C-alpha cells in the first residue's frame, strides 16, 4: 500500500494534492520566546501569547508555537498525519503528546528536508479542537538569504512554520508537488554547471602536470566551486536530507573560492601581478561569508546573533556585493593597454571581459535588490522592477558564465596541450644534446701508459657546462688532460662546452702544448662566453707541464698545489698563459675537479668548501663526487683522479 502511494505521489502529485488537506491558518496560532517543556500541555492558558500572524524573524534561539485547530477531518483516515514545513530544529506535540521531531534542539542543526510528516494517533478527541505545539530551536536568522535562491517557492516561507494535516499519502503527494514545482531551474543549472565542474577537475589534473600554469588552477577552482554552489541549490530544492551546517559550509567555502579566484584568474592569464586594490576588494567581498562561516562553530544563541546582525545590516551586505562587483572589473584592468594584446591572447581577453561585465551587472543588481525597500520609498514601483531585473540578471549570469567557462577551458586546455608538446619537443632536443655531449665526453677513457685515470661527470641539469678531455699523444707518448667549466648552466653552456671540446681536438692535431692550446681557445671564445680551464701535459717520464686560465688548481697527494692564476678564457684577446712544471714520482696522485664540488650547498646554505674538498681529495673520483652530491649538488660536478705508475706503462707495452 505504501509503495503504491509513493508511486502515485511521484507520478500524480497534482491529483493527490487536490484531495482534502487541512491547513492550519496563522490566525489559529500564537507564539512565545523561551523553552519550557510544560508549554506542550493541551490545557495550557496561552491567551497572553503573541499572535503568530505577527511573527518576525527570530532574534533568539528558543521559541514555542501553539495552534488550536479542528482536526476532525482526520477521523476515519487509514493513515492520518501532520506535515510541517520549517527550517529549524523542532519537536511536534499533539494534545501534549510528542509525535515527532526533526533536527537537534540543543545545537539547532537540522536537515534541508524541510517538509516532514508525522503520524497522528487516531483518537476520539480529534472531534474536538486539537492543540498542536511546536518547540523550536533556531540557529540562523534567515539562512537562505545568502545560502539559497529566494525564487524557490518553498524557501519563501523563511523561518515561519506551515502546518498541514491529512492522509499520509496525500501529504506525501503535496510534498512531491512542491519538489516538482521548484526543481526545474536548479536541475538545469546542475546539469550545465555540473558538467563544467567535471571539466574543471580535468583542468585541475592538467595543472598538476604543469604547475607553472596558475591560470589553469584558478579557472578549475572557479568551475568546481560554481558546480558545488549549484549542486547545493539542487539539494535544497529537492529537499535532500543534507545537514544545514554542511549546506552553509559548502556555500561559504565555494563562494570564498569563487570570489578569490575570479579576479586573480584574469591577471594570471595576462601574466601580471594582482594590484593591491584588488586584494582589498577581495577581502571586503569575503567579509560576509567569513562571518557566516564563523557562525557554524558558535552556539545557537551566538550564531543567531551574528547571522541576524549580518543579515539585518544593509550596509554590510551592500558593501560585500559592491566589492565583488568592483573586483569583477579585473579583466578590464589586467589586459590594459588593449593595443598590446596579442592576436593569440585576444579570444581569452574578450571572454574574460565578457565574463567580468556579466558579473558586474549581476552583483550590481544584488546591491539594488538589498536596497530595494529604500528605493521603493523614493520611487514607487521600483522594488518590483529591481526584483524582475535581478531575476533576469541571474539567468543571464548563469548562461553567460557557463558558456564563457566552457570556451575558456577549451582555449586554455588547447594552450596547455600545445605547451606540453613544445616542452616534449624541447625535452627531446635536450636529450639529444646530452647524448651528443656524452659522445664528446666519453664515459670510457682511452689507454694512457703510465697513468691510471678515473673520471666522474655529473651535470646538474640535462645538459652540463663542464667538460674534460684525455688525449694520449702517440707521437711522443705524452698525455694531454684538459678540464674546464663554462660560466652558466643549461643548454647554452652545454653547447658552448661542445664547441670547446671540438676546438681542443682540432688544436691537439697540431700541438699538445698547454699554454698554446689555452691561447687558441681564448681567441676562439671572444664574445661567446667565459670559461675557466686547466690544461696539463704529462710526459712518459712523469714530467708535467700545466697552464691555468682561472680554474681551480689540482690537488697533489691530498694538498692543493700553488699554481699561477690567469683570467678565464674569453675575457681579454691575445692573452698568453704561463706554464708551470713539476715532476711526478711513482705512486703520486693528482685530482682535477670543477667548482661544482667546492660550491655544493646543503639545506642550511653551507658550502662544501675547500677544507672538505682537501679532506676527500685522496679518495676515488666516485667517492669525491658522491660526497659533494650528498652534501647538496648545486652545479655541474666533474672529478678526474690520476695516479703515476711507470710499472703500469710497462704492463701496457
């Protein structure tokens, strides 16, 4: 039977609603502030209570409403019930007996399912005037002014109570009729803006792939928050069983996000900083919603007082909406001067301005609506005009916002994909450059009679600016070793390093003299960059000739050598580089490195430094490089260790 009634209520609500239902008139009710459980009694003298027809918005949390109504039509019904429409926590009494409750009387929280019915016990006294008592706890003065849409019919009752009596199935049909009457617009908005919310999540995922695109972040948050606001409105219209604190919290949070992200988005698209005046406008815009958010954590009395003060304060509401309207001018400021807008940016700029203009119009009508009563005193009929204007502005705002958001998402998504492709191509080019550099700086060193050489090359980026060469000379059995560091990082430094390596190999065909090679490189690098470089030739008898151009001196057996310095390559043309000479004994070790070891920096900003470098200079190349990396690599690291072993030369021979 109940399933049949439910189907009828959904399919034929109008037919059910037409059946007999007793609506308790406000003239039959009285009210009183306070909370005395004894006021539920049927024989209570309530002649001194105030008429409910004079009910105003509540200014304290606890009230009682008592109605004396003829409920004799309930006699003979199979399932008599009483149905209440009320946005508050309450208990319902019939002739002193508790027959139902909704919400929490202590906290004042309740469900958005504002139309609820309760079985009425069938008894003979229903032939006499019955006493219906409602014990209420209010938490919000008028939670729907900022948390819902006043165009929804059932919400226009505000904080007042509507009492109906009749058959349970018929009352259920009337409830279904209310839902069907108020749900079309919220449902259409939910479908449109819900889809935008889904697209916003897609855009948010794209942002996490490229965190430099702050415009994607702000637009995606705006889209998701807009969808949340409309999903919440649908829940209100559909009388969903959603707690009021969740409704108010979702609304306050979503509006905070929207008001913050909309003006900031335009400046992010234009690639400009947000001016201070817009941050001030955002703060004023958020003031009202922040206060409403705070009210969620207060007691019913304090929450009601705060809500009442905010709602009753026309200037606070007017200032809030005026600030939002002013902040909506952001795109017109962000893209100024308009003559500098590139062709690629024109569609984005136009859409942002269209969106901003719609927002200015919508929130300006909000300000007029708040002050419509005052306007009506000065201009008769102005209130009706403002209400109609606001309704049209609201629909236009929804449609334009949906269209603009969809097109903006499409454009930004296209730009993001194009950027991703360009970065993928650049990454491929960087990988190719690194492979070329690795070819020029081979991982496997050539045979060097008399020398045991190990090397580690660890760039800080895909392509490094360090370089080294180990070139054995078959003409006299010597070995030329060159280590250098190009000023700067990245691809430019890597390409210059590749040029230098090519020049070294070309010069080595004609000479292995360290000073001459540095002089040739110096001329080649004029106007192309600065490079520190150390060139060393080790003869087959252990004699060493060394020339230095601003590079770190080598470490001999764990001690830094005193080497005459010179300016880096590429600074002054025509420079000559003095050569230093010394003799290696069997078993002596040399360490050549770049400043990436010395300048390694930990999280506290401390450098690896010369002392630590000297302490590890007797270790292997891998150990030295790992020590610097573990400390905190900040630049390219190159380490070469050499040991002079004449016996090794005889083994090679």
